[in-house]
């Protein structure tokens, strides 16, 4: 049994690995500045309930007998835990190092890559294999709604079988650390790297897979990867030549129906892109001899992941929806799904990070503009800044200016509280308030606060 620490343990990636490490019998410790600030108390309690010891992020957690301190790339050298680890000569490793170590220890490893949909596809594959009694260990970047009643934080499925299912992150290059049995590439588009860089990265990823690869036949940027692995399965909802093809996709009041190989199936999720995600998961599980019709039937009870077009509630006939969309493709997919249903959209988009907004801010706004009509309103607070040294040469005001140039009804707010007050003033029955943005748990808190305030407006 090893004694290991996690700095910034409340994050989705770190908390998942901390739980898996504890499940594997290690003595696990953790700290997080959000806990010190009185935030994320639910996560703190959930981790402590598993026997994980939580300390202030002041260096007091660490002693000489720690075998490693794991820290996310967002944690700076000035953080007391990092300083203390250096003083005690404790190895400091990255989250991706531990994920690769766990992944490589399993006989069968499924790694899900791609710009959009990784968390949902990972969740779908994990759910299919779990329900098919394949006993997978699943490490996800999102909270799994089917597993909310299990102990701990529901971003893992803990089993002791031979299969490990993970999200493979290309943004920091850690995808290069994996030699998967099955490489899944959901799509490729502009995100953290240029398209040529991403295509080379994913081509090598698919080539390394020992059982096979799963490629999106609808995605023009992925078609060049179909020959990277001799055992490749393709999926799609537009290209009927795909090995796994769904058609006649229909939005219904509580989800989406589709036809696959002559049979009608239903998802409890909205949006055609989620049917594509389902086809991706079905294709992947077929490489492990799970019958496609079995996978489709299992997915009829799949509830999805938190913060992926998640309806937080409804009051006074106003619906509040929470969504993780934060890049051009994710925004376009979410907007397309939202516009399949009636009602004015009041969209708060929380930009995250100055560098990402420089890279793709205009493209994100273009994705909104493609679907917004004259009644919809886009509300943008200032760019979310997590701390550190960064060049602040772009503002949300620039994004609003771009939106207005594209004839969108867009408003800038210096603070999120001012934005909230404006939403409460303009919201009316049949509106849908959509809160979009990544890596910020307080967005969900804002959603529930809005519901409470809207209820009080009666």
C-alpha cells in the first residue's frame, strides 16, 4: 500500500483518480483551495466518506513517507503543497502519469479521444459494459447520472474486471502515453491545438491500438484516419456507408428516437449528436463482442452525464439548463439540440481562459450566431480567470462585439451577479435559461440559485 497525495483533489480528473487509488488499496490524502474557501463541500464529504484524508492546502498534508504527490497542470509551483514536496524530496507527478499507469495495468484498455463528446461516449461505453456484466473500471471527466447513488463522487465506475475505460486528453499531449486496445476518436476540430497537429496525434493514437479503432465517418477531419488501423469500425448519422449508422432521428418530449438496422430505439438525451455518440459507443463495444442490439437496448436506460444539457429544474414555466459547452463544436452541437425545441433562449456563456478565447473566441461566437434567432439573447460575463500569470489582451467585450457584428442580440456584464440580476428581470414563461461554460462548478450553483429566485418571483 502506497501513501499518496493529490493537490487540487476536487477537480473532476483528480477526484476520479483519487477514488480509484483508494479503491486499489492505497492510503490517499488530498487538498484543494476550493475546500479551504468553503466551496465544493459535497465533494469533500464524498471523498472523506471513502476514507480519503483531506487537509488544508498549506503543505501540512505531506510527510517524508509519501511515495508521490499528484498535481494537475493548473497547479503552480508557488502552491504550498508543491513547495513542501520539493523540500521533502517527494516526487511530483501529473494526473496523466497516474492515469497512464492505471490504464496500462489492465489487459484491455479503451481510450476515448476527440474534441467533443468524450465524456458522454466514455460514460456510454462504461455503462454498456457494466450492464453487460463485463466489470469495467471507468474513469470519466463528468459525473455519471446512473451512478449518483454510489458512494463517493460519481465520475468513476469501480469494478475489478479486466477492462479499463478512460477519457484520453489531447489538449496536453497526454494521449501519447497510452497504448490502447481500442482507440476511439469521436471527432476532430479546433480546440487546444491546430488541426494538422491533432490529426497527427490521433493518427498515431489509432495506429497504436491493438484490437482496433473507432472513427467518425461523418467528420471530415477524421476520415483520413480510417486506414491508420487495420481493424477500424466507423459510425455516423449522416454517412450511410458507416459501419454503424443511425437514421430517422426524431426529437421527442423526453429525449430522441432513432432507427438502427431496422429497429427503433430511444435515448433519454436530446440532440442528434447524442445519437452519434451512441453509435460510437455501440461500435466500440462491438469490438469486444457485445451485440449492437444489446448495446442499443442498454442505452435506453442511460441517463447521461451532469452538465451536458442537463435540466436543473423548471419554475414559473421557465426552464434552467446547465451545459459544459466551451468550444465551437460543443456550442454548435448544444445549440442545434436546443433549437430542436420551442422557446426563447437566454444563454449565459462563461468564457474560460484568455488563451482559449484568443484561439477560438470568434469561432465560438460564430457557432452561437449560426443558431440564434432575433428573440434569443446571449449574455457574456468577463472571462473566467483561475489565477496565475497570463496575458490579458482579450475581454468578453470583444466577444460581444463579434456577436453584434453577426447580428446577434448580445450583452456584456462585468460580473456574473449583474448578469444574474438582468436574467431575473427579463425571464418570462416558456423561456429556457441556458448556462454554458467549462471547469467552473459555480455555474451549476448559479443555475440552482436562479431557480430559487425565479420561484420567489411568484
